[in-house]
């Protein structure tokens, strides 16, 4: 019973991620259509932000003393 619930939760999270992925793709398409920015510009900006965020320790690492 516990495994079934865990699989159900994982399936729900996967479905939510799929929805967010579709929403983000639609937004990028709209920005590109309007001439605001290209997909490559968006991906470059996103990559830079992710790299910047990854430099910081997570709250959980700090709590565990992994400085």
C-alpha cells in the first residue's frame, strides 16, 4: 500500500513538472514571437542564473554543518 502511494505521488509530481515545462515553453515561444528575446538568449540567461544559484550552499547543507 505504501509503495502504491509513493508511486502515485511521484506520478503527480511528474505530471506537474510536465505542465510547468509546457507553460515555460509557451512563455518562451511568446517572448520569441513578440521579438522580446530569442530562445537562445533565454537559455543563456537561465543557465547563468542556475550557475549563480549553484554557487550557494543549500539551507539543508548549512543545517548539517556542510559549509
